[in-house]
C-alpha cells in the first residue's frame, strides 16, 4: 500500500494532457463557461463502492491512472443541493428534457507530491454488524486499508450565460465546501477550499 500511495503521478504525459485540457477550456471562453480550481481540505474518498480485487475502490482516469471526479458525481451532488424542483430540472435536466448546464469530469491538478494517501477504516465490532452478537469491549477490530486522494482539481461547466455561470459557481463552491463530494462526507471527507 505504501508503495502505491507514494506514486507521484505527475509524469510528463499527464502534465501535457492536463495543460492541453485546461487550455482547451480557457480558449475563446464564452460568458457561460466556468473553470474553478479547488483543493481538497483533507481527503477525498471516491469510488469506494466500486468492485475490485481490493474490495475498496478508487476512481481513477482510465487513460492516465490519475484521480478524477466524474461529471456525474459533480452533477449529482449539486442536484441534491438545489431545493426548487423547477430550478433543478432546468439546470440538470429531467426525464423529459436535458439540462442547461453541462459538466465535465474534474481533473486532478498535477503537483510534485502524490495525490494518493493510505487511509484506514476500522470495523470495531464485526460480529455486531454481521448481526451475530452484541458489541463488547473484547471484540477484535478489523482494520481495512484503502487509498484516498488529496490535492487540487479543476472543475469545468458550461452554463447558458454569465448570470447562470455565476450561480453555478457559487452553488459548486458552497456545496463542496460545506457538504463535500464522494464517500464518507459525514466524516469530513470530500470537502474543498476554493479561491485561496
């Protein structure tokens, strides 16, 4: 685990791909296009429910092996943050229509330290959770290691115009700062800092 967590992932191919991707969205930027960099405040756990040989997943780019936040996850967490059904349908779509805001996957911003961090979930009362016995002080804890993510990500979205872009930017920054994204948000995972 430590060897995997120590991988820096900022190799030149990814740096070039990231720069091309960021420059593509910056070029001829219309009023409705949003580019917003945010840094994970602690750690991000994304893809824990994915099936795999390690029993705990991690969402990585298929092309580069770097952390990525899928556009569907960004859209989903923002959709839940909007209370008005009409506004929710307008921005994110419904069964009857497509949304007026288009989101892209959030790419990890390359830096010299590894974005992967070794983390642990400890099940203190495995028999209790399996429905076999009541919890007791003599239970044997079961630590489960997994990888979480740190670092910064670039979020990209396209709104109908400048006013909607400003609304989506505020919604995105406030939601990810207060609620977070991904798994274990109740434990403080997935919260971001913007503009600093």
